[in-house]
C-alpha cells in the first residue's frame, strides 16, 4: 500500500525536483523491503575450511563474503597468503568445492598448463578460471557478471579478458570438502553433486564468451564523466544567470560598478567646458 501510494505521489508531482526526491525515497523503500535475496540457501560455511590445505582460510571472511555479500571480495592476493599454488599438485588437476554445501564448482588447470593458470591468477590477485574449468551445472552467472553456486554461495565475478570469460573467484568460497550426497541447504536449481562428478571425464559446456560480465569499471568511468560534464554545465549556467541578473540590476539604476554603466554626466562647468 505504501509503495503504491508513493508511486502515485511521484506521478502526480508537477515539479521535476519533487519527482526526483520522491523517486529516491521510493527506491530506498523498495531496497529496504526486498533487499538482496537470501544467500547460501540458509546455511553457513562448513567448519572444515578452517583447515583448508593444512593452513585454512578465515571463517569470518568466508561467512561475510560468501553468505552476506553480492558486491565485495576477499583482499587482493589473499590466496597467496594461504599458499594456494605451493600446496597444489603442479602435474595434476584440482577440484574446488563449494565452501557451504560441497558441490564441485571448478577443476583446474584444463586447456592450459599449471604455470599459465598460476601466472594469470597471481597477475589479477584472485584465483582465475576459464570456461573449460567451470562445472557448468553448479554455477550461475548473472547478467552483470555476478557469480554464485546453485547453493546460493557468492563466488565472485566474470571479468573477461582476451575476448574470453575469466572468472575472478574468492578462495574462501571454494575451499569446501566434497558433499556426501546430502545437501542441507535450499538449492537454486538442479546440481551435479560430488558423487556424480568425475574429474577425469568431465567436459564443461560453458560458452567461451557468455556476454555476462561485470561493468564496474565502465560504470565508474561513465559516472565520473557524467558528473564532470554535469558540473561544467552547472557552472556555465550559473555564470550566465549571474551575468543576466547583474545586467538587469544595472538597467534598474542599482549597479554600483561605474565602468558597467558609465560615469554620470557632470555639469559642463565641472569639466571646464564653455
């Protein structure tokens, strides 16, 4: 009822300024009412991530990033503090499982060498996966590049490079153990659980370029250009308005700047004229 009333109020306003203010209030109210959808299917990260690869990852960070967030990420280079690549088999493939429900999400390296995978990840600051390395059945890529598992666990974002999808993923969200066949969280769709997944024969069907990517940088640049342009126009408009007001005052005889209206005429005698 409140939302319907605000919509009607916005539509009935004559002033554009009033409309904008009411629209902002409406958007804020919608955000408060609906907010972000629930994450992690109502669950929490498994306790075993505390000992992941013998060193473990931060449980608090995992809970915040994976289950209570859609926008932020673990710190740049966090996986290097854990010593991820030093502890993996450089001659084999590693399967990464959901930190909440244990379904397989990525297997790497595929279609490239271990050194190439490691180099790309270290260059970007987060574990980076390619379309050949994603378990398509278990991962959702949203229109603007946000990625989450079918368990509702936030994973990271799709940030393409070289014309191909590149999944920039938070290690704390893929540090789980394989599920035991029983998933205790609410799923977002059909999955391929750990017992059904064969790393040796699995072939991903993910498109090379999904067209679903993060536009964060583009939005920041575009927003900056918009505000700079808007600011320049506003300054120009203010200057024009001030000049117009000054001219109007001068015409009314109230201008104090003699150079603008000329020195009042004095008598001929004062000027020494005959």
